[in-house]
């Protein structure tokens, strides 16, 4: 009796096993079946992710904001949930140096937040305090390279200081000039009302003469560019930018308008910078805006002696670095 029962059970098990093999004969052809026989979620048909894993492809973004009408506007997924399955073993990839300077976002809303927060965290604002109640132009110099280069970060922002009403002082008609190299940075700010909406003689005195001689009202924040020209002339990593408004007329307090040719005057500034440093400054127009909590009108210089971590496998990899960001434009990190 027991023998017959055992025989029946064995036959039944064998029959069921044969059925399972027949049913799974096509499993390996199903793309959503993992190599370990576990069901994985089948991909839906959406476009592949961009350079950042798990982030939907970004639409081209203009300063004016918004996406093209055909862009679905899906929510970004900046983080992915942890995988339950261990990845299939792969060959070890080369180690990459970790960046210390925060990455400039690609999304416009995130860029607004980045610029507001990072400019607020800057150690110094390019706009100086008023002198005896009057606005003054500025030129701030910082040494970062050379034999005894600074081991401390250097950050200069434009848009951190507040006016009497608590509003951030941004570029809303003024002009900014920044000159950079692997040795130093010079960052200047010129008030529109002081230097640009008057006759050429005023511009000559307040801008051209200023970058040659500096100022006397607040010497620490009114250093001349000429005094430090050797830190930029024929130096590695040298570059310069002039940020100026696109508007060509200014409304005075009495309601009258004054025509201002910003480009013509700033071309003279560009020529003077070249005479002093040998650098041709990039002329960049901006549109004055009342939007206070955006990147508009803000600029940021960052230097870090540890802009990225050293790589033991690449001991010659430079780790110091500086960069310049203005509004929505990151000019990139220069490592040295």
C-alpha cells in the first residue's frame, strides 16, 4: 500500500514539473524578465533620461521663463528610490573627483534659488556702503594665487546688500566689471546715476580714472585695477566681463528722460581694461528687472582652494578653482 502511494506521488510530481517546463519555454524572450527569474517593471515608452539618471529631459529655458507649449512639464525626480536588487557585477569604473563647489542647476527655478542663496552667503558684497550718505563706486581686489596663495575660499557677490527699504541692491541699471586670473580677482560696481547718465567728462572721472587711480572715500573698497594689473596681464586663466544694461534712456526724478549710450561708454571701458591688463573683456548686456527673488541682476564670484577633492589615482589633477556666474549664465569652473 505504501509502495503504491509513493509511486503515485512521484508520478504526480513528475507530471507537474513537466508542465512547468513547458509553460516557461518562452520566458527568456520576455524583455521584462530578469536574468534571475524575478519580474521587473516593464519600461513605459517615455524618452530616455538625460545626463542625470532619473531626471526627465529638460526643455530649453530662456531668461523669460517657461517651457515650450509641447513640453509636458513633468515633475523632476532628483532622487531615485533604492534598488531592491543588487546590480550585476561590472568592471570597476575610474574614480571621479568630487566637486566641492556647488553645482549650478539646469532648471531655471532652481537657478533662481541658487543665486539668491549663494549671493547671500558671499563673504563680501561688491556694492560698498554709502560714504557720508552718498553712493560711491567700488573696486574690490582679492589675491588667490602666487607663491603664498590663500588657503581660504573667496566669495564676492552682487545682490547681497540691502537698501534702506530692505530690497537687495542688484544690477538694475548700473555696470559691473570683473577681471580674473589664477592669481587674483578684481570686481567693480559703477552706479548708473554717478557715472553713466551724465556727460562724458563724468564717465571719464567716475569710471576710467577710477580703475586707474582708485577712490579715496573708502580705499579698502575702492582699489584701482591698474595697481594690480600685473596679477592679470599674461596670467593663466585670465578673463574679464563687463555687465551693462540694454536700456538706452533713463527717467529722472522730475520725469524727464536722458539718453544714455551704455555700449559706447562701456566700449571705452573695455579698451581701458585691455590697456591695463591685456585682456579683452566680454561685453554682456542684461535687462533691468524688478524681480527681486530671482537670479536677475545678481552676480557671483567663487574661489575655493579645494574646488574638488584630490584623486589618488591622478595626483596631477588640479583641485583649486574659481568661477563666475551672472544671472542664469555659469561661465564654468577654471581649475588650476
